[in-house]
């Protein structure tokens, strides 16, 4: 315990875990903004924008669902 590295009052493992979750959350929100802006610029309409969010958003939906499944099953 004496050799633990502390950063902002957290151990390195705790800091990395929090940073990863916050970083991915910000990245996903930014990707949602980009998809919304792309739908607006292309004048896709409501139906087209819906399909853009579904098609382009499936990548991070899988990532988020993986994390939720791990949490519910206690695998973390």
C-alpha cells in the first residue's frame, strides 16, 4: 500500500477507471452532436434523421449495452 501512486487523491487504477468512463461519455455525446449536425446540414427531415441516428449510432450503442450487461451480471 505504501507504493501506490496517487493522482488527485485517487489511486492510479481509480483515476484511470473514472477517466475512461468520463472520456467515453464525452466522446459519445460529441458523436451524437456530429450526427445531429449532419442530419441538419443534409436536410434529412425527421425520418431521415432518425435513420441516421440509428445507423451511425449503433456502434456506441453496442459499447454502452456491453457495459450495462457486465454491470447487471456483476462481471466488472
